[in-house]
């Protein structure tokens, strides 16, 4: 099995948990956005140019959702917001 799959799985599980509670939202979302972009270009892009043709819609969607979270932050109910208030 490819070791990159283990790294991706760890990033997804740990990063996803941190995003759910809102801990270090911006840096974690930025890293996960990069991971999704790498996944798209390694797995889907060689099969075709457009995501609709190569099955890469979820990877592109997650890439841009994570990029939005990296720009917007965790929100008012996140642990990051609680740490900033305290």
C-alpha cells in the first residue's frame, strides 16, 4: 500500500477533528486544502483536464471549501474564538 495514503488518512482524521471543534482552523484548513489539491493532481488530473470528465469533483470541492475555511476562520463558536476571548 502507498505510504501517501497513510499520510492522507492521518491528515484527514486529525485535521477533520480539529476543524469540527474549531481548533487551529486556519492553518489546518490550509494544509487540508493543499492535500486535496495534491490528491486531485496525482489521482484525477492524469485522466483528463476537467474534473467532470475525470471524476475529481469531490477533490476540487474539498480543496475550495478548505481554502474558504482558511480565509474565513472558525467562526464565533470555535475553540479559536474562545481562546481569543479568554
